[in-house]
């Protein structure tokens, strides 16, 4: 299949529902909206309520890894700003930095920093800028634990009062004897410090991304759970009154796997509507699924399978309106892969899957990231090459 052209797709056992009406069409712009210099990776996108879009990514420099950010306003990207750089900054294809913008316009970034000579001993750090990236605050570690264990896979969402809520994987118990399990914890960045650290779940998958989003009623967190029987299904918890609810296992896939698949969920919200996308492979049947909630994540409808038969996962999702979402993921094509996108309605209607970009199955190709700005969709991904790869941001639109 050729990037930008619609493949012919008939209704098969892969699809949950056949088309009953003409779906929205994803149209990919012919030009690349933004591209970084070589030797860059780990992109992430954030869409502000006013339509501005922000991207964070890592660049390899003589001074170590550098965390860069750029803002897109009025269709133009700003000159990249260096938020932080260090030889100790940890770069990982699946555990990447992020950016969020508070209600008062403050830029907040997170990254990972090595703390010991062990492979996965790193802490999650944050810094903020009140002058659109010209200057940055001194870094702050977001978790109270300082052990030489893994702390990462951070997700951030702005609060209503200039704060930022965060969730992360916390490995403090994995350094104990006997070895404990990975945890999900949450906290609030306020006045330059992280407060109200809370346990979300005390036994989860070791290296799948967390997802955090805000509804009109509170917070929704999603992550890959881990039972004592090694069932690693996606769990959702909500926080509407200052405490996390019991978990809801979306889909109840029953995926038994005695290793981490490095394939976390993605969330999108509008008001109290929630969409979640995730990868699963029970009985070795690989699937990308989407489910919707109309009650702020307290319950979800049945899973809707969206892939076309050979998914790698690495999902993201974004609402197009309050009942339709766009999901993106990687799909195998021979020895290579393609970034796919499809529209899904809360009622289960699938649009025509479309190829958004050609890519690689390699870990170094990373995770495609998605953001919506009005009628435009932006897809950031890493394009591999002999120069170490660049970040490309593609622009797409939805025709209704």
C-alpha cells in the first residue's frame, strides 16, 4: 500500500462492524508539516485548548541528549527551544519525554535521568517555563522515592488551576528483597513541586506506557495491569473525589504473557466521553482494540477491533467529535510496517483504514503520536535513515 492512498478493504472477520453509511475520510496532506534535523527521536505531541500544538523530542548532541520543544501556532512552528540537556538524560524508544501546557500558559516538560550505572536506574524529572521556552526552572524529581530503580513512563495532564496531574511507573519495590512489583503512582505538580503522591496500583506491567486524561468529572488513568497469574490486561481507574477507584479491566482480554509487551494504552476525552485504544494478543491473536465510555470512564462499551490483521500496536487515539475518534497504530507489511489510521464511532462503525506513513518494525521507529488542532490532524513519527533518523510531522484532515 502507498502512503496517502486509501486501501480497498472489504468487511471481514477482522472488522467488528461493516459500514452502514459513508464514513469520514482521512486525507493526508502531500507536504511534511515539520521535520527536525538528523539524529532525533522520541517525539510527543500535546494539543492546547486554543488550537496550538506542542511537540517535544530528543536530539543527540555533543553535550549529551537534549530535550527540545516547539510550538505550532497559526500553522507555523516556532524555533525549537532546548529545555534541558545532559549526558545523563536517558533515551529510550518506548519511554519518552512529554510536554503539557497549564491553564496559565506555562510550559511543563518531563524527561528521564540516569541515577546509577545499572541499565534501568533512572528518575523522572520535570521543569517549567513561563516565557515560552526562553528560560527553564531548575529540575524537580516527581517521585518521593530516590532508589536506583526504574521510574518512568510518565503521563501528564493539566489541572483546572495551573497545576499538572501526573502518573508514572514506579519501581521502588523492585529494589527490595524479595523483589516486589512495579507500581503506578500519581502526583500533582503545583508551585514547582510535586505533592499529593498517591498509589494507583501496586502490581502492574513493568514497561508499558501509562495514559492519563481529564474528563468533566475528574481524572482517568489507564495502564497494563499484571495479575499474579500473569494476565496483563488493560486497567482503567477514575479519580473524581480525590481517591482512585477500583480498576475496570477494559475488554477482559485474558492475555497471559510472562513478559512485558512494551505496548501501553492511549486515552482521549471530550467532556465525560472517553475513548481508549490498546494492543492485546490473547492466544497469540494480535489485535488493536478501541472502547468508549459515556460516564467519564466508570464503564466502557464492548471492544471494537480496528486493525487489519497484522498489528504491532504502538497506539494513539484522538476524538474528532464527541462520538467519533481516530485511532493510529503500526501494522506489519512484509518486513516493514505502516502507520495506519481509522475512524471509529462509539456505536461501532468503522471508517476506511488509511496508510498515514511507511515506517519500520524496528524499535527505533518508536511510537507515532497524534494531536488534533481544529479540523487538522498532526501525526508525529520517527523516520529512520543512515543519519540516525529524523522526526516528521504529517498533516491530515477529516472530510465529512
